[in-house]
C-alpha cells in the first residue's frame, strides 16, 4: 500500500516544520502552499530517497483546487495523514477573509478529503490558544452557526449572531479558531465509522515569520511571553513534534480533541485571574 501525506502551509513556519516530521512516515508527501516559490523550495529541501515530496500550489478556499488535490492523492495511493497548518492571522486580512481561510478553508479541505479517509487516516487542524486565552464560550446559537461553515450564508449568520465586535480582526481570529476546534470534534464523529481520526492543535506564541509579524503589531504579546511559565516563545519544531505524535499510530485512541501547545501561558492567565478574583473580595 502506497501511503500519502499532506502538509498545508508548508512553505515556511509551522507547516514546514510539520512537513519535516512527516518525511519518512509516508511514501509520498504533498506540500501545499499558496506561495509557489516557497513551496517548491521546501519540496526540494525535503526530498529524500525514502519519501517522494511534491509541491502543490493551492489556495485552501479554492474548491476546484481542492478537488484536484484530492484527485492527486487518489492517484498516488492511500491517504495516511494531514497536517493542516495553512491559515492567516489578525494582521493579514479583514474579518471575512480570516473566517474564509481559517474556518471555511478547513471545512472545505476536510470535505474534499473525507471520501479518501480509511482506517488509520489521521488529520490535525490548526486552531489557536486565542479562544482559551480570550475565555471564549459559545452560546448554543453561536455554536450552531459555527458548526455549519459551508452554509452559503455562513458569514452573514456569523455577523448576525456575534454582532459588530466580529469586525475586529483579533476577535474574528479567536472565533474562527474556536470554530476549528469545534470542527475537529465534529469531524472525528463523522470519520469514526471508517476508523479515521481528527484532532486540532492550538499553538501559543510560536517563533515563526507569521508569529513575529503579529508580535510587531500587538503589544500584548510581549506581556504574554513574560507571563509564560517557561519564559519564552515556542519553536516550530516543538509544535511539529506534537502534531507528529497525533498523526502517528501511537496516538490511535486520541480523537476529537484539541491539544494546547502554549508553554503554559493559558494556565498562568487562569491562575492570575483567580488571584485577582480573590483580591477583589
């Protein structure tokens, strides 16, 4: 059986680090990225005698492109693993584009690949610590809207249920990533019948080009690094190691859950919040 893996956002950062860990675990690895130059360079760097590495230029919101990706997987063999790191952050677009790429794009990718899932197929979708650090909790109405990201009127329904605040890109990012966490749980249920798994991973502050761009525009991120028990940002390879485990057979009973990889900053935030509550009594 020829096995196939997919790493999205693989041209750099966390996606590239995940691709590095996936080399040797499948026979063919497809590197997906919107930037043709970086993804082709990444494929050349990662090609080995043991794993065939192919670049695949794709916008994850392009349904025709996703159909072509699924077709290529079917030509090559059996889908074994998917690390979906492609996404955008608050400084990169408006709220609609953030939802379209981060949540709708995740759902579109999963929809295209779902028919290829078999026993042992594992997918990891990238969420974020943002919903946890922001203490986001969805009402039943909001949860119902987020559970259907492929609805034609999805963005309009998001705007109606969450109000004007959703137009702030940081708020939109947190809710979109909350939606990814919820989507992973739903997808795990959908895939269970064939023995396939789906999880999400929520990175904290990871030292990548995209992470540094966000830090340059958000003063709070420096404070969060200082508050992190480990006292530093994470490295892309540390996050990729967690993803590699979730994709492996060793994680065969880990399913439908989110794994927070944040150096403990969310724990520190919770401790501080409890201390502030006690002090105010």
